[in-house]
């Protein structure tokens, strides 16, 4: 288990990480609006950025032991790139050398197989699609068999087919390793994460499994089937969180304590839970 205790970071006079404490295992999703501090927190865990105070511990290793920590971490930043004229295999070989991998040829071969890039091994990086580039990125995190994998916005800019393939890889990795993922695509995390933390303004405002979030949030979501002609009547309602076109009507979902006329209560999605917590914090701050 990875344990964070009162992790604090200040940058240019502004608190960006505000005394965060977490216990992380399995596949862990970090969600929050832009500017919430997600990337900064991941960079601290990856040792790319130093915290001002606090403690991070994994088994017997403390984050003051940088060399030991870095042996155990694979990190995929939001914007991964490499030398554009290198092939996929050459890129992974280069990263394997930097990480001190002993049997580079064998491990690169295994990683290519794991991320399904064996047929693209000779393709140059500059010719890769966004999805393939992300797979090379996750491949380099696996070199040297790290125990903790950190991924920032894994599916940004890639198509649906690649997102599905990528999510399968992440779920498989979570069976043996700690995987920490930050993403604004909440539906992706809903399918693959064991636990979640909702982050806003440098703070963790909730942490738990989806089941815990549903129970503890005590939110109520209502579904209404509205005629296509009446859709515009709902669009200005701030309680409406989504609408889906069907054959003869629109399915409207509303987030509010009391049932609207004709509303049927439904189980909330992770995205609706997230909206509830972010809105609740904003409302409290405006009091």
C-alpha cells in the first residue's frame, strides 16, 4: 500500500497541494477539474517534483530515499514524446538503458507484446497515431517491472477503440501493481478503478470506492422521458446533468433532492457523484 501523509506543496506563494493524506492500492482514480492539483500530486508521487512537507511511504521505502523510490515507479506524463526518428523498439530500448534494465532485448520484447505493438516495432515514432504513442508511453512505464505505475490523462486525444484497448491494459496491470490514474474522462475511470479520490483546489474532498461514494453522497438522480419538442424547457435548468436522444423522446437526468414531475429515481453515475461533490464544495465556499 502507498501511504501519503499531510503532503503539502506551495508554488510561487500559492498552495497547490494542501495537506493531502491518502492510502492507495489497486487501480486508483484521481478526478477533479482543471487546476485542481492532480498533475502536481502525481509529479510529487513520481518524484518529478519535491513536496515542501509531508511524508510518502511504500512498504519500507520512504520518499526521502529517491534512488530506491525511482526503481519502483513507472511514470507516464500527460504529454509523452520521444525522439521522432527512433523506431518504437529503439525508443523502448533507449528507455530500458536509462532505467538500468539488465536484459534489455528480452524485456523490450516482452513489453512490445504486452502493449500489442509487436507489429509496429519498426515504425518510427513520428508516424504513430495518438493511441499507439500512448501505448509506447505505457510500455516505457513497465520497463524494469515497477511496483507503482502513475499515469496522467491516459486517453486524452485518442479514439474510442484505443481507449478500450488502453483501459484493458490498465485493468490487467492493476491485478499485480498499484496504478494511479488521473483523467477528466470520468467514464473511463468508472470502468477500471477500484477506488477514487475527488480533488479540488489542492484538496481531497472525497475518497472511497464507487459504492462508498454512492452511499455516503446521499445524492438523488431522477430520469425523465421528455418529448423532443419540450427539450428546450429543460436545457436552462441547472439541475439537468445530461440528456440522451432516443427514438421518440429525450432521456433527461436531473440531480436534485426532490423528485421532479414525472421523475423516476435511478442509480447515480460516477460523473454525477463527482458533479455533486464539486458543486457542494463550491456552495459551501460561497456561504
